[in-house]
């Protein structure tokens, strides 16, 4: 299984139109991201597959972990490193049957609750959020905040990637909770210099 990165950049062409998914992946990797999540809920399946192949090539050259959002089928077709599942997607245990033990399975996680007991119900990591207000995705709930994030880090038995409104200005406070890492969208792709933004975030995440 590929490593679960500490600095994940999620591609998005809805909140910005300047960069393609592949261009975002290249810039993120140049800046030092160690995981890329390809997310597009509007593309046709054919276009998803073609774009996923393109991003996979970019990630493979730098040995960066490549995750596909939602789509287990596309993950299997392009042989990506893993998939990230939302609450309305295929259950984790069913995805595991299809993908096998060597693929990473991430899961969206919104609520503070005790650790699940059955390993088959666990993902390899959880994307926990939204931590702060964000415009990257329509939200019907209030931000979770740092206190619940910190408590969840203590309760969960798998790595947590904090997501939602994370920027250079607040990333340090997020990492201080003990979280495994962060997933960033607008905090990279809507900045004036995405590459430099990732470089700065990497220093914060890795403490260097």
C-alpha cells in the first residue's frame, strides 16, 4: 500500500477555471504535496478515466500517492493508489472487496464519535471536516472547529486528514491538534502562486 500523505491537494475546476486538473497536480507536486486527490463530479466517465490516466502519470513520476474521489470503478480501471468515499458512496467494506488490501480507502467523516470496533468497517484514513468555513463545496452544517478535531484525533484509530477552509494562516493550528495531515483545495488553487503556497504548507505540515 502506498503511503497516506500528510499534505493532500484536491484538484477542482469548479471554484476556479484557470488551471486544469493535471496542471493543479503538477503545481502541487512541484511545491511538495505528497498526495493528490482527483475530484470532479461533472465529468463524463470517459473524461474521468482519461484525466485520471494523465494525473496518474504525473504522480507516478514523483512517487506521489494518487487518490480518486468517489469512483471505485475509475480507481480500478486506471489502477490508482486508492479512492476517497463520501457518505453516499459505496460502503468501505464493499470497496475493499473490489480493490483489495493494497489500495488506500479514505472516507469522509463529519461527526465526533467513538472508534468503530470492526476493522472491515474502517477506512485507511478519514477526511475530517469541514474544520473552518469554506466555499469549495456547498455545506449544510456548521464548521466542526479545532476542539472537535482534537478530540476526534484521540478517539479514532486511523489517520485523520483535516479538510475545509485550511490555509497558510490557520494550518499550524490544525497540525497542533495532532492530526495526521491536511487536505487543501482553495488554500492552494485560488492563491496567486499555487506552487509557493504548497511549499509553505509543506513546511508547516512537516515542521521544517
